[in-house]
C-alpha cells in the first residue's frame, strides 16, 4: 500500500504546458548531465529517477540506460508521464507509483539513482528515502541529488529575495551540512536558464515565484536568459 511520505503537489501537476517549458528552458546545454555522467557513466546502467514528474528526464536518459524506473507519487504527474510514454514508446522505462520512503524494488537492484528538485531537501524528514536509496543501490552505485543553488546566479538571487527565510545563508549551510554528514560529495554547477521569448520566461517564473513579485522580477531581467546554478550532491555506495 502506497503511503504519503514528504510529498506535496507541484504546480506542474496542474499546469503541464508550463512545466514542460520549464524543463526545456533549464540548463539547455545539459551541463548537469555532463557532470553526472562524467562521475558515473549512464551507458548500460539501471537508473532510478525519484520524483520523475512528467518523465521529461527519464525519456532523455532512456537511450543510454539499460533500464529506467520512473518513480512518481502524484497521479496527475503520472498521467503526463504515461502520455509521454505512449508518444515515444521506449521499451526500457517502467513507472513506479510510489513514494521515496517505500521504493518497490529489490535490494541492490539499481546502479544509479537521480532526484531532481524532489523529496531530498536536506533535512531529517528525507531519511526514510535515503535509507531506501541505499538499500536499492548496488555496491559501487551512485546517487545524485539536484537542487537549485540560492547563493549563486541570477535565478538564485531572485529565489533568495522571494523566500528569504527558506533560502537564507543559515538554511543553505544546514542543507550542505546534512549531505556532508551523510557521506555526500558536493558540487556547485553554474548553468543558464534560457527561454524562447519574454512571455515564455514570465510563464515559467510564475511557476516558482509569487504573483505579486513577477512584475519586478521581469523588469530586472534583460532579454530571455539568466544565470542559473545547481547544487549537485553525490553519494557513492561502498
């Protein structure tokens, strides 16, 4: 039985068009993938995508992986994921309707685990999921947690200004300390956010920031591109 575990609805669940646009605009040069696969090559490996959402990244990674398990607890996001699978018909992607704290896979069954803006936010609340990931990872396996970096880049500046308590320097330090305490290496990766037009840029900004902040945010961005940085937390299972 699937039980709720550190889950809340993301705006992409009710606005799939904007969510698709957000994924297309974030890190268009795929610098994040370049870093991850340089550490742990994906070719021929079994990957677990935690919080797979609409399957945007699972389908991107499918041509290289031997198999991908796309774990997604939100039924609305899974509908988008199933629609993507119908459209592209990959033979090596399986959907898991489950939460990170109760992964329905056998011990030591995957080579890589990937969680992008999902569940693993650097507090003790995510310990059940961390235990589950360590259980399903094979010896020598790799686990990547991806988060937006609120202390670097223009996007980070906007985030910190809109949510000063959540993304204070103190809170960021606590998140970093959590991952260090649990055996993760930490990387800071600079990338970009590039939209096809000003309207598209405003659409995706509205997904992450309060409506009353949008006019000032848009006024402060020249053109359709801004710097965007990631935290990349990496765990290598002995």
